[in-house]
């Protein structure tokens, strides 16, 4: 397995946000984390990237324990995040934002030319500032910036949230090409239909706990509804 998480607990002060999370992602696999707002999905990704220090359990990536490594070390190991809200640098243009993703200097397939081949629109807009882009276009920049780090595991946190259907379609279409280059993906989503149709497996979170784990193609709608809402 590329990523293995065992009995992960996470805390914000005295509040326990995650409880006993155990999961795995194989090389080249796509896995979705589903759940309503406040279920713990973003917290889980923040644990994987080292952004949350108060945690218990084990996170193993590419055969090494990264549970207590720094954000910078984990990024150099090959995990990259396209965060919720895109979080682009407002003072940098599109191309400069993309180049920020390459600061880890990991070798691999992705570079500016290949990002522009994947997202031709970004080549056209490479000198524009982020505030001149639509939400969907900003989402493409966020994914491109993460890919510039040449990750073996790409994390996408609600990357399609609030976007129009055409923009969402474009973003999800890119994941096929990304996986063809051997990059595994973890997608955090609220859109059950979209996530289950484009991933291999899903985990459902409710109040910081895994309430369902299933192969996406065998997902039972009634079972998912109970796991998602706790009914």
C-alpha cells in the first residue's frame, strides 16, 4: 500500500475531531472521502500533510512512518494538497502560482509544459492574476500547482465546491489523465454521485468516525444514506 493510516485520532485543543480512523490507498488508486460539513474530512487531509500536530495513531507513506514529520518533509516525500478554497497567492500570476508548487524540486513527469497540456486554458491565462479567473479556473490552478510538486499522492479538498457543472466536469476529467501517470488521489467530496462514479473506493465519515467503507461500484445507496446522516 502507498498510504496506510491506523487508529488515527486528531484534536483541536480538547476537542477530538477524528476517532480511530483506519484506511489505506494503493499506488495509482483513487479514493473518496464523503461526509457532510463538520464530518472531519478536511481534518483528515490536514493530518496527512502534517498540518495538525495533536494526533495519535500511525500514518505510513511509501513504507515510512510520517506521523510526526513536518509539512515540508511530507511534501518532499510526495504528498501534495489542492486545498479547499484554492488558496492561490493573490499577488502572483497564474504561472507564478504554478511554479510555487515546484519548490520541493521532486523529479517526475509534471512540469509547466505538461500542466499546460493538461489544462490548455491556463496556458492562455498564464499571465493573469487569480482574481481575474473564474472559480473553476482557479481550481485548475490549484490542481496544477499541486501536480508541479510531482506527488505520488494528490489530495483534493472540496475542489469542486460551489462551481458550476461545466467547471466541475472539467476538473474531474483531469483526474483520469493524472492517474494515468501513476498518481494516486484522495478526493474529499460532498457530491456522492460524482465521487462514487470516478473513484475505486469510498469512505464515509460522520462526526470524525468512519461509518462506511465500500468499493465505489458496489455502493449501496440506502447504506450510504445511513452512514452519511447517521439515520
